[in-house]
């Protein structure tokens, strides 16, 4: 019974309280590709969602794909950290990681 409640609460959290940010590696790639979906607080601004996704897809003390809020979407055993030139998709708006923060792509 408690397992069912935990699963329901996790789904509620993901569906109602969280947004998904697609992290797209484009900086050093021939073809941009999505490497992760990151679960972030729905109440954050788009730029704060990008910052959170950036932070969660950088390896500091552990591989970034081990973060609980991250769903890895790359086919190999590992993946580089997110960098300047990479992109974030928040809803229907795409942002590029610049030297200082994120800029909306046109």
C-alpha cells in the first residue's frame, strides 16, 4: 500500500509540480542531440530552469547522470558536462548557454 502511495506521489510531483528541461549538446557536436531531461521546479523562471538544468548536468563530485532529477538520454557509457554553446529547451522556447547565463534563440 505504501509503495503505491509513494509511486503516486512521485508521479504527482513530476506531472504537477515539475517541468522538464531538455538539455541539448550542440557546442562540440556535428549534430545537436538531446542528452538529458531534467526535472525542475515549475515555479522557476525559464532562465532559472536553464541554470538548474546546467548545474545538474555538470559532473563535480559524481557523474551528472547520477543526479536524481536527471533522466539520461545518451547511448554510451558516459557523456561530457554541459558547456557554453549547448542548448536548453523549456516548453517551446530554446535557449543557448552563453559565457554569462542563457540567451533565447531566435
